[in-house]
C-alpha cells in the first residue's frame, strides 16, 4: 500500500513538473501576438516632413517596448492601424504593410526566409514565382529582400518582402502592386523600405 501511494505521489510530482516546464517554455518562447494590445494613440499621428523631403509623412510606432520604429509613406496614402505594432497603407491598388515578426533564435534571417517563409509562399500563393532575393541593410540593420510574382483575382501581382533584424523582433515590410503598375510605384516602395529605422533608446 505504501509503495502504491509513493508511485502515485511520484507521478503527480512529475506531471506538475512537466506542466511547470511547459508554462516556462511558453512564456520564454511562445510570445503572445503583438495584436493582443491596441495601438498607442501617438503611433497613429503622422508627422509632416520638411518640404525638401517631398510629400511624405513619418509614422513613429511606439506600441511595443524594445521594438519602436519609424516609417515614411506618401502623405496621400490612406493609413490603417488597428493592431499594435502594425500599419497598413494603401493608394489605389498599391499597398504597403509594416509589422513586427519573430525570427526563431536558432535561425538567421536568410535561412529563416529561404527555408520557412519562401516554401510557405510557394505552397499558399496562386501562381507563385520568385523574381529575386538579396541581402541588404536598412539604416544599418541587417535585412533580407524577397520579391515574387503571384496571381490575385486572375491578375499578376508583384510583392516585395523585406525582413529587418531588430533587437527583439524583426520588422517586416510588404509592398505590392499589380505587375503592370509595379514599375511606376517602385521608387515610392523603395523610399518606404529605405526609410524604416529602429527608434529604441
């Protein structure tokens, strides 16, 4: 009887230990989505840039500690920000989104994009075709750029993704437009990408 009681006690202790380890791992690595919080009101107020910088405005995102950043977009583009740490901008058929994303600690940016992101795009995007990819830097931060063609509503669409290494999470910029108009929007897209800057103290 004593032996059976000891066995039950040992099993309970083991189960509690496993549960405690599971909670510890979840809180260490399974970070809850940024979107669980509302955007900081100050992150939604664009700042007009000096006239010599064209008709762009700057958004300074201060939603997620250690992941503050700024981005510049044309003043005429419509902005939407309903999720903390994220923006969506639109002008006609051209779109730009900016958000925070996790790159696993056991990977690097290039390996992560080419071994996880790109294969997922290949299997989920209709008519997916990679156009090019390259290493780059954005305002001193390591970055990786992937451009691809896909089909949306029966028409070809070109999208560029740029992953930018940060101190905690990475930034992810996505710009896209119908293929026929992508070339005319490319200089604006490049300005948006090149303007991204981490703003941590």
